[in-house]
């Protein structure tokens, strides 16, 4: 059964798990890996076989390749090289590399920049940032601020519609169909 309930999603570019030693493994695979059965299973089996918990996994498909970003709690530093070697043997693998924790319990994907949507750079704001933006806009510009927001919003919406129409192959109903 299809569900339209919200599914809040964190941007998967860092982990913070107190008491862990998170490493980030970057596994680049050939595009054919998307159609192969069991590739992700082999990656998880390698980590599980060494008793390494997986904290987070992201799969990114771009430019004909598949990129796995695996955050794993590797308590033995000497184990990292062995894991890289074993992960490199997974079918379709092009390259495997890693980065270690920045501080105890925290690691981030230092290669996940810029954030993009459909190949175009995207900007995301936390609630604290956008609330400050609106609060200061009202304070500094007064009643001119909503007019400016309307104009900016209208133009942004127009451009977004054009992009959605392009993605929908020119089908207007598909471009504006809601959940």
C-alpha cells in the first residue's frame, strides 16, 4: 500500500554517535552495479564479517557511476586498511578510499560538496537560519519585505515549473501532479 505520510530525511553527510569511532568509506562502482544483485550485500558482509557496525549508508548515482558512502564504527585503526582492501574486491569497484573521525564520535563526508539536485547546486537552510532571514527582513525592510518575497517567490516558482515540465517530458499534468 502506498503511503503519503512524511518521511523526514537528514542530509547524509555526517554522523555523530557518542562513543563511536566513525570512519567514512567512499566506494566508487561502475554504473552496471545498479543492475547487479547483491553488491550492497557484499559490502555489508565485509563489514559485518569484521564485527564493524554500519552507522549510515548513502547511495549516490551520478555521471554513470555509483558512489557508496558508508559510515562505519571501526574501533581498531589497524583494521581500516584491511577493510579498504576487501571492499576493493567487490565486483564493479573502481576505487575505495576513506577518511577517519574528525573528533571522537563524529565524522563527516568531506567530499559531499556541493550538494546538488538533479546536477544543479542546491542551497539548504536550517530552521534557525531561515527564521533569522525572515525576522531580519521584516525588521530592516518593513512592509516592502513581503513584496520582495512575493516577486522572488513568483520568479522562483516559474523557473521551478519550467524545470518540472522538462523532467515530465512536457506533460503538464505530470509536472504539477501532487502527492
